[in-house]
C-alpha cells in the first residue's frame, strides 16, 4: 500500500491483535505515517500521523467514511510491525477535518494542545 502523503511504498508492519485477528498496518518512515486496515485488500480503516512535542508522542488519526479526526497521546509508543502502542489517550475529536500533513502536523497539534 502506498503512503497517503508521499505516494511512495509504505512498508508492511502487520501484527496480530487478540483474538486471532490480523491488523494490516503500513508504515511510512519518512512521513511517520501509518495506514491501518482489517484486510489485506487495499481498503483502509484509518490514517495516522505521529509527532513528538516536548518528549511526548502524539498521533493524529482520520477514519474512512468520516471527516472526524482524533488527537491522541501515546503514553507507550510501539514499534511499527513489532509492538502496538500502549496507553493511548484520546484528547480531542474534531468534526472538521483540518488539512494535516507530515510537514505541518507538529504545528497543528501544538495549536490544538492550547485548547486542552
Ligand atoms: Zn510517506
């Protein structure tokens, strides 16, 4: 699957979640972008961008079929393809989709954090 942002091939970083379910994850290291799917058929479930602000990792996720985006704090960052994220806390949900890209994700999340 291709990275939504740079259009290059994102590397497969799949792992299994209990019970016995595969989560198809594609990670682009250059963009720190993640695509998650429940099937290996090109359909996606969500897109996420990661960034670190003041030593804290944040994730911005948008979901298929909705314009809502969710800002989360990742307390225990995982390793793509090896270990899922832990201690994920959703901080903010937006109904309007701000155009967030790998280039501006840090600036946009810094702005959102001002309202929390
Ligand atoms: Zn990319």
